[in-house]
C-alpha cells in the first residue's frame, strides 16, 4: 500500500520514515510534500492509499487537505498529526475525511497501530468490493443481461428478417431501437491504469462495468454493453432524440470524471458517428472503435472524435455484405478475393480512415460467420486479432488484406468440412446457434436460409443427430432457460415469457405447466 508523508518540516518527515519498518508493515512511501496543496497535485498523478499529514502547514493545512481529499479521492485514508492544543479541532474533523489522528510527538508503537488499523480497513473494503462484484452476478437483472447480449448481436452478427429483429427488440423493452428512423451514437470506453498494473484492471473490471450500467440508467435512451473481443472496454449506445436532452458530451464527461474519482482510472473514449436505423448499427459501432484506435499510447485520459464521415465510409452496402457472405458459405474463395479487391484493393483514391472502416466491416462479417458455425479455433482467433491490430495501425494496406484473405480461407475450409461431413458438425453449429438465439423467433425455414441448406434435409438430419425433432428441442431449451429466469424476482412472468421467445404469457404458462407440472408462479414460489 502506497503512502505520502506531508509536513512542512523535512526533519519531521525523516523522523516518520525511521519510526516504522514500512516494508514489513506492507507499506511503501512513494513521495513527500510540504503542504496540503502539494499533496493534491501529487495525487493527480500517483495512485496512493494513505496520506499522513501534519495539522499545521502553510498554504493548506491538514484538515483542509483532508476535506478536499475526501471530495476528490474518497478511497484515500488520511491520518492527521497534531499537537495537544489542536486535539479537539482535529477530532471534530473526522467527519471531513480524517480516518485517524495521532498526538505529536508520535510514538513508534502508536504509528504502527494506526497503520495496522488502516491496512485492515483497506483490506476489508477491498474484500467487500470483491464480494459486492460477486453479489452483482445474482442481483444483476437477467433482462439487462439479455438486453446487452442482444445489443452486441446487433452490432456484430448478420441481421436477417428485420421484422423479427424489431419484434425481439420490443420483447426486450428496447422499443426505441425498433423505430426505422431512430438515430443513435456509440461510445467506446477503455480503462487504463497509470501504473501499468494489469492485475488492478482485472480487480476493477466488474465494478467498472456495474458503474457504467448505472450511468446508462441515469441517461434516458442510453445502454451499455460489453464485447469479449475487446479487453477493458465498455461500449455505450445512445438514442439521439430532440425530445430528450441527450448530449453525448455529458455522457463522456460523467464517465471520465467518475472513473477517475471512484476508481482512480484513466479512460480513453472514442466517439462514433451518428447513424440511422438498425442496418447502420454496425457502422456506428465500428466508427467508435476507429475513433478509439486513434488514441495515443499511455495512461492519460483522452477523448477522440474522428469518426468516419458518411462520404468516406458509409459505402459498405447490404448487397455487398450479402455477396461476401455468400462467397464464404458457398465455399467460393475466388469470389471472395474478387469482392474484397473491389473495395480494398484499389485504395489509392480513398482515405486511410475509410479503408480502415471497410476493413473492419469485413472483419466483423468474417468473425460473425466463424461464430455462427462455431469454428472460433485458436488459429482463427489469432488471425482475427492480428488483422485487427493491423487495421488499428492504419499503416499497412497490404498486411490488412493479407490477413483478411487468410482468415476467409480458414473459415471457408471449416465451412467446407461442415458441408461435406456426415452432418454432425453442421448440427453442432445449428445447436450452438439455437443456444444463443433461443429467445428469438426461430423456424426451420429461417435456419435453412441462414445455413444454406434444404429445410426438409435439415429437419431429418437434426432429428437423427440430436435425438429429437427441432421444435421439441427448442421448446425444451426455452423451458430450461425459463426456470433460470424465474429465479430472478425482478422479472415479471411476461418478462420471462418474452426472454425465452413467447409473446403471450398465457401460452407460455400453459407450455411451462405441461412441461414441468407447475405454472411459472407455482415454480417460482417453490424455490423461495
């Protein structure tokens, strides 16, 4: 644990150093100061756990410093040293953030005892913070979890049958996003630690996610979600509505100020372009990632708003995306290369940022296909990461194209194996898809279109390999998920019904009782 000593007399500071075996007690003195103002300036750049300060100092005394420190750095513990005449004043200042006080001259054993009390207090707080993060896994609303998963799906995966997507959005209480004329803007927020301590980032990751969810709740029409492909990042999507006082700058300011205040973390924020409608969600999301990728190295907080403009980057049409998808799923490598060269091979007349935007769109498409066929092997994941790194470097067009072609070839070979296997590999991919999208409206015809196979063949092969027909498998899957959701008392029965793909709570209750012999309400009461 790190300590700063503050006293206007250098001899006193030297004496404090000699009174304690700091290393043995688990502390490290990282700096010294001669007044409270100097300490506040140091705290802007140093992560500190404890400040030991004299009561009487020029410019800013110990009690005023404690008050300011409590406001700006509430996790730091302050010990004030005072003479006997100041005893009552210092004791009354406990409410201003002073955690302990010692009479001067300080005896070594008293200082040791105070440090041990502080250390135990800090360790207890950290343990409780960890327990709180674990508790949040149970308290955290299942509805919010599924909302976040679906938002990630909207920006990463292929969107077939938009009318079904809109129905699902309404079921998940995300009605505003189903509006054809909706305008949204994405933020990408990365947390960085000034001491380059990856373990501390891991410790604070869950609390920071919770913090972002709370901020999103405070801003109408704003949601946060997490993409496992990007470490230490949270993404926000905000509705742009003239009737709502949604100013993206307010959201940015709140995230950065509070991340610094409560976690002592730096944040790097990329602001995306404003986009229209569901079909441009991925465009808006990638533009926020591209803005973030323009950030400087280092731990200082930054805000980057260099989103791709409509003229530069919004030329990745749905038809072209479908052409690339068909080339992969029809195992036509030549067609993929020709299509890729159409948009990326003739880059002399396009900007670096525009090239990066289109390359990211292609990379997202390939990643989505790898996920759909459940073929996210180590080789594919490594190639995706290498390609993403090359795009962020914004300096090597040929390297990016090379990685995209290499990735497409790996996926095509896996798809070829799936197509010409005994059927097990394909059925495993379909089951994986169902396990992730059971709450959406899924039919055999939709799956046959999605996986480019005949629906009759799909039905027969599914039953042969899974041991039950498609509709029975889907109902069983939905019922097991419903049991999990019913444990969350925050969810109404209609919410649970919607989460598992039923638009009518009455029909859901009928199916549930037929399946388990209890109504959803009876089952919920039985597990209390």
